[in-house]
């Protein structure tokens, strides 16, 4: 087969992600022999041609795409449920713009349903979103990447282009170990170039991380601010320029899915037509053996002495895992939450 010839003809990718500035990884896809292992498994019939090509693409470029694999009914139901939760404003569902998450009990649809907002863990209030969250076809790819049982850890719904700066998930999303993290981006509508499509930079999953302090790649919002964020962005840009790497927009059709490596630089491109939506559903995954507790930070409004309300941070947790068709994912830590004096 042609794909086997291509596999054998490629050199093994450079080095495991270890050493100064790199994120240490025990995942097989990050090891020097990953390409040869894929070729060997394909030759023995353990992988289909599509699986082998997808895995090799992930190893070398940091992502894999499959087209039109999602249930149309689940997509339509998810979009309908977004309209419903904005109308019903359930207290135990969270949303945010650029800042911290807060309860939908505080939401004002007319004022706040606008570009850059996101909904966290919509799957806790939508059977259709839960179907996407625990989709077997996505889980099949994640199992191949981890070589062990995955667990979905959180979902995010975006209605508009996020316009997020290029970033790497382990800087902000915590798993133990940090390398046990991949994400899937599901298009809930056709995505063209003007709505601010997702962008990613192929190959950046093998580049070093900016270190805020020696050995520290995570962005701690209690310690770091704009100065450190700008320094990280400058570090990543310089690496891209040295390697000749460029961002690629993910223009796609409704139902397409992109799965990316934790260390792949990605973000949201500028929106050139503000009238357009870019409805999408993102799921993060870790390994079931290592991820035991889901935590979520929110901001709640509490009364102050003057009769007004002030913001107070709070951490919510859950150990509850949902299951569907042999796939498992965490419930929302917001389940049953009621704001103060709600």
C-alpha cells in the first residue's frame, strides 16, 4: 500500500518532548520511535490505512482532522439547547466572556450574548451536547493517541470566533501529568475565513515552552499578568519565526473535527465580518487512570455591607463521571449549584 511506503520513507520525528524548556511526556506519540511503531502496527493489520495516516500526521504535525463524523441530530439539538439555556438561565450552568466563569443566574441575554462569550460544560444541560461530549468516533481516536482509556474532562461552547491569542493548553488547563491532555474541536456550522476561524501552527507541539520561572510553564493568574503573557507570546513568535512555521486557519464544514496535541499552538483568528457566527464545541480529554477530580473556578456575587454585591472567587469540584456507549466524561462541577441568596 502507498501509505505504508510513505510511512517507511519518513524519518522518525526529532526526540521525545524532554529536556530544557520542553514538556516531559510519557505518551508513545511523543517518543522517537512513534513513526516506526505506527508503520509496524499498520503492516500487522492492527491499524487501518486511515488510522495510520492520521496517527502519523498527529505525531509529525500535532493534529488530525476527520470530516463529517458528527451526528446531525446532535449538532442541531445542541444549537437549540443553547437558545434554551439563554432563555431559562439555569443557575448551575456557567458562562463567561474574557474573564472568569459565572452562573447563568446572572446572565442578561440582550447585553451578554455577544462575541467572545463561552459556555462551560453545556453537556450537563443538553442531552445533544452530551452526545457530542461522549462521541465514540472521537473517543476511538483519543484511545489510539493515549494507548489507554481516556476521559472527557470538560466541554466549551463558542457561538462566535474566540479571537484568542495563540496558546498551548497545558499553560492554562491542568492535568497530571501535563502531557495527558488532548482536545477536540467540533464545527457546529460551516466555517469560512471571515468569522474568525480556529487557527493552529503545525509542528509547534515539538517546540520548547516559555518558562515563567525555571521549570514553570503554567500561567498562574494569582502571580502573573499582562507582562508575563506578552513575554510568553513573544517567546512563541520567535520560535515560530526561527522554524519558519505559520498559523493555518481551520476552515471546514459542519460536523468536521480537529483533534490536537496538548502542546500545539492554537487560537482564534481575527473576525473580519462581525455579523457571522462560528459555532463550535470543544472537548478536553485526559486519561481515566490519572484524572480523578474535576475542579472549576467561578466568580459569584455576594452581598456587601453597603447593600450592593461584590465578586468572590469559588472553587467547585466533582468526582461524578458520566458514561454513554462505553465512553466516559466528567459531569459539571456546577451541578446543583445555587448562588448566594438565589
